């Protein structure tokens, strides 16, 4: 039985058709993954399902009394509320019942009426049956699984970083146990260990879920249905992601053959009409012209705007370009108990590993001089030139267009060169001149990568650059980093993005915990 049905869905965005008379449904136990290139409308579809966006046409029909859980990155967090208190609100109905029972017990000290005793018994039974006395254990299980326990259960939610907020909201959502989960990029702020925990949790989730993720390794583990968005159509495939992609490739080969055959037939018919429309066979030519007009012509195959990245390199003759000696990182207090000692060589490709919150981003900022060390020092050769990709998508002027953003930052560059750089990332002319906040997450990441392509450097620092990117763009980015002659220091939770074929060193800062 379906939990939600979408019928005759159409949605236009600027000059682009996201969906054209599309239909699909999610059944009771579907674990459905949504895939597609950046900007095809994956997150938009989630917004339509949640009612945040009203489509141009079509209907969303939900099963009655269904409990929907949505990963809302902008959920209200009250200052002064602790992590534990926030997570416990997932059981608010049980907490209210417990409070009601406490009030009844207080009243029973003076009034032992049958009605009150009966009500107390009903509430007590309900609390026991529905797991009120296991709340703390359930909270601890999910908090530990997503790495929130290391922050401390008494930590003020208002003091959490963006990534920590996302994990907290996801944890509460899982604790609420809805009939269907709607998850948009749930792994973006999780490290490898916590992604593995979430994958296991979702595999055993009894309800349905719809998940948008560009982490194909994660997606392949958790889904049994795939919805592919392309050319305004929603195509459903049964099976895991690998099976879906194999079926899609087979369908595309069949379609391309049919399209090529039809185009050949059209060209032959048009040639016949052109040759005979004024001669003795004009009647036959007009007949074929009518047949051609009635023909249901296949849509041309999609032309992908593939990305091509090229990061400008400034020559550096030094071998060792940076050294960290007895380094302690943090803000008011050290994040790690052990001092770090390491060096970076010219041309070296390095991955920084460690669980979320341990200090990977803090380390990146410290070795660039953006944060002072708690102790120790970082020394660099004078010829070092750094460029930094930060993972957040915060823009000082959300209504500014990508081209304008680049013109303000790189005023010495000619507009045509800035346009060319943006085009290299796979952005269209329409996207380049649209407000940045209207672009998808992946399209915004491409703007940030364009900024990096305009900064000559010999060391690239990249903090989760694959977040939001589709598979084709990730492959292009990976190849650019492989080809880059300079040093690359990379943080990523996607372990299949890198391997020993091009990474020289893995710096696991968990080794500095004890």
C-alpha cells in the first residue's frame, strides 16, 4: 500500500523543466533513493513532498494519519537547552504523560478517588508499553551512533556548529520513529564511522524512507528502490543502486538505438518529400508529410554540462614546505591531548581522517594561520601560496549572481574569463546569472570551486569538497586533484573518492587523542 502518491507533477524553474507530467509513489516499506545530476530537482522534490513548495501542477496524496519525519536543517534550537533535553523531545507525548502521572500521584496524597487511581493505572501501563523507561537508553544509542556523545549531553544546543546541528536534528528525527523519513543529504556532516552506523540503522528501519544523497556508496547499502530524475521524468528502478544504474544504462542503449533509427527514418522521409513534393509523386509526398507530422518523435538524448576543473599552480622549488612542531589545536582548550608533529612536502597528496568534531577543520585553519595554535608552531617556507575550499555554503549576499560574486572577488579578471571559468564547472549561462540562493547545493559548490580555480597556489586545502556533487562532477574533481602538481590536503567522508593510487599519506588525528 502506498504511503504517498505523486500524480501528474510538473515544475518549471527559470528556463528549465524539472518535471513534466511525472508520476511516482512510495509504498509502506520502500527504501527509496533519489538520484540525478546537480540541479535536476532532487531537493525540490523533497520540498514538494513536505509541502514547503507548491508545484506548478499535479497532486501529492498522503495516506491518512501517516507520521512524516523530515530532516529540517533549520529546526529551531532554543538557547539554554542541552543536547540530551533536545533529543528527549522526540518522546514529548510520553514526557507529557509522565508529567500528568506525576501530578496525579501528587493529588492522590489528598484524594484517593477511584477515577484518579484508574487514570494513574492507565497512564502507568501506557508508559511501560510505549517504552518510556527506555528513553535514556534509546537516546544514548542514537547519540553514540552519530557521535553526539563526544560533545557531552549537557552541551548547549545554541553553541553547536552547523554540522553538529545537522547531526542533532537527524538524531531526534530517528528517535521519533515516523512512518516515513524524508532525508536530504543526511551524510554530509558525518564521518565514515557514523555513516556506517546510519547505513545499518536505515537497513533495519521498518518504515519507509526517501533519501537524496550523492554518496553512492552509502546509497547502494540502504535502498531497495531508486528514483532517477532526468529530462523532466521520474523513472523508478527496483533493487539497489548498482542494479538501478545497470538497468538505466541498458535502457539508455535501447533508447539511443531507437532514437538513431527514428532520426534515420525522419531524414529519409524528409528527403523523399523534398524531392517529390512538386512532381508526379506529389500526392505520395503530401501523405508522407502528414505521417511525419503525426509521428511521436523521441526526445533528443540529454546534453550533459560536464565539469572540467583546472587549478592554477605556482611553482615552488622547496621539498618540505610546511612543518608542524608540538602542535596543539583548539579554541579555549585543546581538542586533542597529544601534540602533533608532521610535515608537508611539495606535490604530496594528504587526507586528514578522524571522527566529526575531533578537529579536522580546526587543524586545516590552524596550519593556514587562520586560527592561532594552543601550543607549538607551524612554520612555512616563504614561497608557499595557499588556496582554501571551505565546506559551508553561506553567502554574504544570497541574491547575488555567481558572475557578480566572482567579479567582486576577482575584479582584475575580465568578465569573459570569469564566465569561462564558471562554464568549466558545468554551470549553464542561466545558472551563472541567477541568484546564488536559487541554485542547488551542487551548483553552489561549483561556484566555490570556480573561486578556487581563480586563485594561483601551490597548496590546496579542501574541506569536504564532494558534498552535494553528482558522480560525474566528483570524478572530474578527483582527476583535477590527481593532475595538480602542487600539494593537496583533503578532508572527505567519502572514502571511495580517494585511494592509494594518488594519495601519498593519511593523517589520522584520532591517534592524537590519548
